[in-house]
C-alpha cells in the first residue's frame, strides 16, 4: 500500500506469510522492517540500536532496510495524533517491527499507546526473556541462575480498560446492577466507588499457553509454569489455569508434554515424567514472587494473565540488574513487535547518555523470531562482551568500580566493534 508520510525504502523486500500458512513467515535476506524510535530517550537509543542491528545483519550476510514509522511525540508532530492509522497498517503489512519506549500524554484518547498497539494488532503474547549478562551489577547473590521467559497475556484482564470512574452516572448503574441484580448487596462499601471488569477468556488463555508450550518445545526448555491467583479469583484467573492445563493435557502427545497434577511443589522429584517431555505445572502468583528469588533455577517458562505478567516480569528483571537491559516482544499470529521493557525517561532525552541495551536485545529477540539465530547470538555476545569489559553507559558505570562511562552512541560503536571481532 502507499502511505502519506511514511517513506518506503526503495530497496528490500516485504516479510510475507508462507503460502497456505496463517503464521509461518517467509523472511528474505533484505527485509523491510518498520522502526519507531519512541519518545524521551527513544531519540537516543533508537538510532543506536538500529546501527547495532545493522552490523549484526551485515556480519551474517544480510541487510535490513529500515522504514521509519511514527507514534507518540513524533506522530503528533507529523500527523497531529498519537497513533496514526498508517503506522498500524505499516506494521500489519510488514509483519515484523521494532519500537522504542512510548509515553501516553494526558488527554490523548488512549490509556496507553503501548497497550493500544498490542490490542489493535492483536499481539496477544508479551514475551520477556530474562537472563544475566556477565558484568551487570545485580542486587542478588547469584543472578546467573536467572534464565526465565515470561509469556504474559497481552489483550485482556484489567488491561482491557473496562472501568468506570467514581461519582459518574455510569458507575452507579454498574453498582446498582451488581447489588440489585446479581445479589452482591453487602459487598461494596458505602460512598464513592470505582469499578472495573476483569475479563479472562478461554480463547485468550488457551492461545497464550499454547504459545508458551510451543516455545518450550522449540527451545528445548524443561518446564512451563502457569502463574495465577485462582484460589481467590476462581472464575477468572482460576479458569485461566484450568484452560491452560486443558491445552497441555489435550493438545499434545504425552511423550511431549506432561500436565502435572495439582500441588506438586515438594514432590516434583518423585513425579514420573516421560523422558524428553516438558512438564506443565501451576503456581500461585504471590508465592511465585518468593520462589523466583529463592529457587530461581527451578523455573523456566512462565505463562500468566496480563497483570501478573506485568508484576512478575519486572521482578525477574530486577534480579538480573534492572529494566534498563530487559528486552521484550509482542507476538501475534504471523506478526511481531519488539520493544524494550523500560520507559521513556524524558529527563534523559537527547543527552546521548541512555543505555540502549534493552532495545538492542529486543532486536535480538526479533532476530530469533525471524530465524536469524546467528545474528541474534552475535548481538547477545557482543553486548555481554562490551559490558563485561567495563565499557558501559552512566546507569551501570555509577554502580561499578573502574568502569569507563560511554555515551549512548559510543556504547553502540563499542558493541559494533565486538560484533566485528566475534563474527
């Protein structure tokens, strides 16, 4: 399609679906990939990450043809709106994209631009791999034990945005219905109340868990843990767990996936799991916040509803040094949008000082999705080599002894040098 303000590269080919497939992609060696630099520090980390990813692609005999697209502040300047239709259409058409952090301004018409992109594109799985890079300062004794991938349902739960403000006519209508029609007449306290709805669907739950199990099988992982608070929210998070276990039990051969019985914790060593099969178990969300720290190496792939995924993935990121180096990606059917976990940090914008590692490593996740495993490995290894050598941006330098503080652009060049040395 043609665009009004987006310039399509003259060179390069579109990523397309394979003939007859709904989700398998045909990846050329010279793909056109849309990129949103993002707000705040996005203006610094976006170009830096782009250069690093270019270098990794080039080192493996490929070429990325970048296509700048716009959301947030850059879109307001060009389109006078925060999320232009052609930005969404460009991602739909080209299927794989990457973005920096976005800030939703007050009165923008969106609760969150990030959430709006995920819901509009039906990117139903937010995937965050959390692993330790040598040299990164961490608050825990053994950060290297963390090698966990969280699959967070991305389109429903409280993030669906179905809620009513206290003092409005709408919230009183909902309150009357809950109390008079549904019989919860002594549950809500007197006085002003805000009310929200928490939808958890069979469709949303099953496709998320299916994605997590498929990933575990493809990557040779040992276990998938469904994380929920179903002992209290029995008909939302409890049903997420039930539907997830149905996927494990009914959709995969027994020699591939073992659906564990309830309450396994201390007895796991005694369970007879078929050789080579992954185990799918379930854990309560509050307990998982503890076990992630005390028994880090016993967990592998986690799948959970939206809000739990937000909390637990951030907690996991803290164990390996913080969200400044935490990558992420949003996955749908035959579509992927990579993004870092951290925010836009507007106070640090345009100062050439922000750490671009999270966006660079989000690009690594994008490469993995594209089947460019060699380029993905180069990115990870080069970032780790750079950090372990003590050449880091200000956020890490202030926590390390004898480290050399680099600007954003200088750090990117150092990573590129290491890509060239490692390739």
